[in-house]
């Protein structure tokens, strides 16, 4: 299923977009590299995607909505492995050379062609239900922190803790299937600061001095990530008078929350007065980003989102896919925040940090 309307460039990117924007953060190759020979970086990333195939196959096998799921899951694993091996022989095969967007797109395309629409649906629903039951408690803990700077830091740590829940990372999918995730324990266990990119002190200072009129937040995973990480932060922005637009994927990809799912989540969290634990939600909007991958190319977003974003003065990209692997260096006409946890050794190595390190990159545009 294609997006209902034509996709357009995100209006807050610095122009000209061609010379100022590149979606993929980590260069897999340089112009001087031999086009017919894979680079060491390409091989490392192809291997990362190869290593994730068993966990995707397992999810696909148990998708009760697809007839003959085990047979089709095996086909997916074979077909995707073959394409990845082809890239190792010839980087220019299959529309290459490969980058993180192409590798994700091919994987999701094969799943959809075989009839798998949303292999993570069951686990997303379970995690959303769990996180919804914890939402009020998490919000009340935040509200009880009187010092504004400490409260912001606690909200940010909540985003990192929520972002750990990511079934696109082979290691985390393994941990998750073993023992689930405890949100509050995860908050305590975040790697100590300073993080690999750490603009939190500067952001806290700005937070105390300025307020934004409108924030666009590109959201990431279902469960603890959106419900216990992003929503308490968004609620705090609403409380300060900021209009908040949450931009979610149009179509399912890994365990990312989709636009229809997010509408449902917010409806369940609101009380009879339409409030999120005492905070009015009339300034909270949910937008369809037009995206269908766990990464995002901001030259292709929905017209709806582009329209809503045109007068925003803060852009937040959350999660490793959107905020680090794509868009870490994206420049905007307004203030921006890239926030996510480093969940692949290859990303940690590129940034010169540790696995499970945190990225909190704040750029302010001088008015």
C-alpha cells in the first residue's frame, strides 16, 4: 500500500536540500571506493541485517493472520539472505549501493509481498497494554520533582529507558524474549553521563529560559518508548503551552508505533475530560508521517505533516533509526533535538561511544 497522497520534503530542512541534507548518517562508502567491490562498512552492516533475520523469521512464523506463515517465513528468510549476499558480491545489485534505508526497505518489501503486514502486532499490543497501566504512575513520579531542571532530566532519562524496548536490535530482541523490560529499572541503569553526544545541560538551560510554540516529534517504538518515554515529555511541553504534533509511521515496520495505533493509545490514556493526568490535550495533534520504515528520509513526508510543521519552532527526532542512523546531522530552520540510544555496535563505533550509550543532540537556531 502506497501513501494516499504524494510525499513532499519536510519544510523545515535547510535549503537547498540537495546540498544540505543526506538522510543516512553513516557513510557506507565514499566516491573514491570501487563501485563493484563492497566496502568494509557495507559488509559490517549487511552482516548486521543478516544476523537479524532469525528473529524476524520467528515473528513471521507465528503470525496467525497469514495462511501458511511458517512456509512464507522461510521464504522471507531465504529471499532476504540471498539479496544481502548479492550485495556482498556486487554492491550495485538490487538498486544499490546499499545504505540503511535501502536495507530496511528491501526487508519490509519482501515481508509485505509474502502477505506479512505486521509481524510484531501481537507483541506491540501486549507492550502497549502494559505501558498504559504504568503511565499514570510514571507521570506522577515526574510531577513530584519540584526542581524544573531535575524534572526535565528525569523526563529525558525516561525517553532513553523507553527507547531500550526495540525489537529491531538482535541483542535486545533476545533480552526481551527472556525477561521483558522493567521501565523504572531501565531508568536507573542508563549509562552514566557524559553521554557520547550530550547537550542536556545546554537544553535544560534553554528550557528554563524559553518556551516553544510548536514542537514536531517523530516517534519511534510502541510500548514503553512512546507511552512511558515520549508521552510524559510531550505532556510536559503541553503543560508549558507548546502545541505538540506527534508524527508516527503510516505503515507497520518492526515494533514502531503506527499512526492508527497512536490514536488508539491516546484515546485510552485520556480521562473523561480529555486530559492526560490533569493536562489538557486540545493542543496535542497526531500526524501521519507518510513513512513506512524504522528510519526516515525527510525529503519524503506526508503533505499533512508538512502542512502542520511549517510553523513549528522545535523538531524532535527520537530513536536510533530516525534520530541517529538517519538525520543525526540534519540541519533545520528551527531548534532541533535528536535523542536516542545506541543499540548497534556499528553505530557505537562510528560515534566513538559505548553500546547502549545515549545521544542527546540539541541545536539552537539563533533568531
